[in-house]
C-alpha cells in the first residue's frame, strides 16, 4: 500500500466511498445528500492542510485522510485529522497505515500534539485503533451524536502528544 498526496484524479475514486460512509450515518456528523463538489470542498482544504490517499498496487484508492491545524492562531500548534476507509478495504490495515502516516507527518511538521474532536464512541474499531497509536480519551460529550442504530451516543475527544 502506498500513501501519497491526493491528486485531482483521485477525488472521483474517493467520492463513492465518502458518500457511502456519510450515508451510513455511523461515524461522521456531516449532512446527508451532499453532492460531490460540496463534499470535496469539505474534505480537500488548502495548505496548511494535507490530504492523502492510500492506494494498492493496482492504484485502487483504499482510503483517505486529511490533517491540519485543530484551531487557527494560538491553537495552530495542535493538529487534527479525519479518516475514511473504503468499506471494501476495511480490515486490511488501511486505517492504521493512514493513522501512522498522519501522526508522523504532523510531528515532522512541528505540531506539538494531535487532537480528534469527534470520535463516535460506538465506533469501537476506530477508538481501539487510536488508543493503540497512543491516543487517550480526554472526555466524552454525552449524546452529541445521533447514531442511526443506537440513538444518541457520545463523542470522544481524543489526544496524543507529538514529540518535543
């Protein structure tokens, strides 16, 4: 698997699984019914943000991640990130590879820490992955996410220091 910067040609291959994940309604608090262009504007942000894709040997896009400053100005020393793995590629280590890549890139870019603002508590695979990569749950905002199966569930705020 290769992780590289997203190119213009990649978005049409990201969009189908982006749309599917948002429509599932289990992990992202994004509005349903987005069109591709609106979704792209939400996901692909200008520098200092980075957007990467994980591709297999055939060039199939398996997942994507975006990372950048969690807050502007005086909060810009803490990074944040978001991840999406194609449902067809789940269980193949794509999320871990993207996570390791994004954490290493944020550390190399001089960020002091990384914070995830909204990890759905019922997304146990993601919570376990982030814990295994050194993140801790700082707090859980109760009933902050309306899950289609479980109803109102919490959103974890997760954090990890990066060097220095």
